C-alpha cells in the first residue's frame, strides 16, 4: 500500500476514534460508564478510598505525588532484587543502583527511556510486574491530570476537581485495559512473541554458529506500550524487530494506538466544557503541527543521505534507506517515528541516529514544541491548554481587556502558572545539555564528534524532559552521570508541569463564569487556532533555535559543503 492510501485510511480511522473514543472518555470520567463497577469497588476498598468524596487541587496533587513516590520505590526494589525473584529463566542478575533509579523514574513518568537492552537486562517478572504495570498506571495518571484541568474549566464555584484515585482506577479499568486486551490479541495473532518458554538456542551447523534468541510474554505488552504513549520495548530494537512489530498491519496499528487517546481527549475536552467548537480549535492546531512535521520528515528522508553521497553513491532512488527496516521502507518508517516523537511515545521502527540532518531536526524539534502535537496520554492536552491560556492572555492584550477563556477570567495567577508549566521543559533541557557538554562525564557519552555528537546529547535531554523516551542511539546513556541527570530531567519534566496544571484547575474551578461581551476574544475560531500555533512555534523557536543551530542545522550545512 502506498503512502497516499495509508494516509487516507489513517485519516478516516482517526476521525472515528476522535469522535467515539473522545465521547467514551467523557462518559467514563463523568461517571456515566459503570459496567465494571464490580471491579472498581474492591479496588477502592483495598486502597481505602471513598469514590464519592472529591479532592481539592492540593489533595489531588498530593495524591499524585504520594502514588508516584511509592511506585518508584516498588519498581526500584523489584529491579534491585531481580536476581532473587521468580520468572527469570535467563537467570539475570540484579539491575545496578543508578540504572534501577533511572528506569524506575522513567516508567513512572511515562518516559520509558531505556539505557539498557531489555532482552538481556530485565526478567519476565520485571517486564510484566514492574514496567508493564507502570505503562498502564503512568498513562492513567496523565489522563487524570488532563481531566482534572478540564473540570477546572467546566465547573463554577467548585472547591474540588475530582478524586485522583477514582480517575486513576477508571482510566485503567475502563480505557486502557479493554483496548489493550483487544490490541494485544491482534499483535499476538500477527506473530508477536508471547511465551513463558524462555530463550531458544539455534545452531547453524553449516556456518558453525550458535545463536540464543530471547523470548518471553512480550506481545501482550506491545499494545499498552503504544496505547499509553509509553514506547519502552522489551527488545532493544523496539518496533524494528518482528518479535514486537511483525507486520505492516501491526506497524499501522501501532501508529493508530499511540495517537488515539491524545487526539480523542480534545473531543473529550469540548464535550466536558459544553463547547464542541473549543475541542475542534485545539485539535486543529495539533493536526496542523503534526502534518507539517510528518511532511518535513518525509521530504528529508526521501532525499539523499549526504554521508552516503560523499562515499560516491549519489544515486539513491529509494531515499535514505540507511537505518530503515526494509519491511516498512522510508515512508512508513518516518511516519512511525515522527508520530512516536510527537506523542511522547518514543518507540521507533527505524534508527533516529541514521536520519538525515533535517530528518533528525524533525524528530528533535517536534519534541521541543512541548509535546503538544498531539502529545502524550493526557500530557498533550494539559500542555496545549497551558499554551492556550498564554494565547488568550496575548489576545486579551490585543483587544484591550481582561482576557477570558471559556467564561473564566485569566488573571496574573493563571498566566504565571501557565508560564511555569511551559518554560520548565526548555530550562531543564538547556541547563542539563550545557552541563553535559561542559564536563568529561557528559562528553564521553556520544558516539560521534562534532554537531552530530552534540545532537545526541541535546536529543537525550529533550527526550527525557519531555517524557518521550526515544534516543539518537549513538549516546552511551548507561553511565552514572546520564542515569542520575536523566532521572532528574524526567522528574522535573513530569511533575513541574503537572503541579501547575492542577493548581490551575483548582483556581479555575473556584471561579464563576463571566458573561461574554462584544470585546470577548473568541477561542473557538480559526483566528484563535492560528494565534495558538504562533505562540507554540515562537516559544519553541526562541528557546531552542541557538541550540538546534549547533546540532542538526550546522550538520546539514556542513554536509552540503556550504562552508
């Protein structure tokens, strides 16, 4: 199937998902879907939660932090004790302290950054009981925070924004588990590995070669890896190996799954605030950014690879096929990788490190926009709503009156919270990148020298601070410096955005609606969408252009012998 038909089918599928999954999500979080209450009830009793009691934003945020702290300790403990725990047919030993710290934070924050090879580091129990559990939970936490912020816009004079524990449980029980179950059956049916039989040894008598092929119960984890925008694979090759991603159909399904919830939540937003057009204005901005970055990546990768051209192979009719999985080709590979980096998923079916300079620029800068096109499960919506509040503030200044958004006055407190949530990511990325290139422990990480090596470092911290998890692959990230610094980047990138969002939800929920007037800046129009796009692009360009200029841009110029 060529790219055109793939895009047409993809567009139709995504429209249906946006409409129906978005409506279903609204029903779940408004408590109108309760067909699994016999599962919900025992969970609430087990954790001691009254589902009828709601929380203020402070208690909601406290619950998020409390859950996260316990989850990090549990995952860290399981990894450190791995060698003494069951379901370990390869007899893998304990994971080191620094790597356990980094991995626990990585999966807790929905980043799934992997400074290790999954098939040779993690036992079955670690994969299923520690990492896959957090794939479900971290995705549900992200959705819960987004829904809490939406409630802030929707409610009037309310001291509460919902109950975190209820939102967490409902996200897993009603959304992530049912969809993942169906998708997992498809992955396994297509050929993804699913067994407890352990690794298999194959001896090639003709060539006198013996190979050990790791196996495990991994096909069932592939679904939530994509649906929850997690991205961490059980194999080091991730979506490029047929053990995880066996066919062109599963490749297409992976793209649909990782985009499904982030896009659908915009419909949920419009439905819950009572304005369908508001959801359309937000999703339109996401679609324009996503489409532009896919197009940029496709154009770049269908051109020639300058490194190969320098070797004398100037005729490259297939485009830059270096680092691509031949089963999928250039078009599907770049579509997959751009979709993955635009959604904080981070899974790959081709090597980002082998992309052309502009191809690398595409996947890198897509994250630098703040993961809003459409971003991760929940995180994409709440981050773009922070940008929307800044946009409304700017629009209010243009018309000379106090800005309003969905009937709520946007005052200094809201603008400060939005600015904090938007700017923390670039601050973390640039500071940690600056430290890494200034000290020996950071400079020894990249495989390459010059601008490409700088890009490997910049990409790593951009990925971790955006809770994405993809990598340029040339960086040796399993060192004490990158494990510790990366853990800090992931924590700050997750929670210093979440907490302002929850504070914003509390402030907005307590406000009364202000009637619209002639001077009200409308936020459900193409003009607002355009202004929102401008704010997102300007913030990304102003903060990151100098750093990007030292990486992929100068690499592109050098490859073309401009100087």
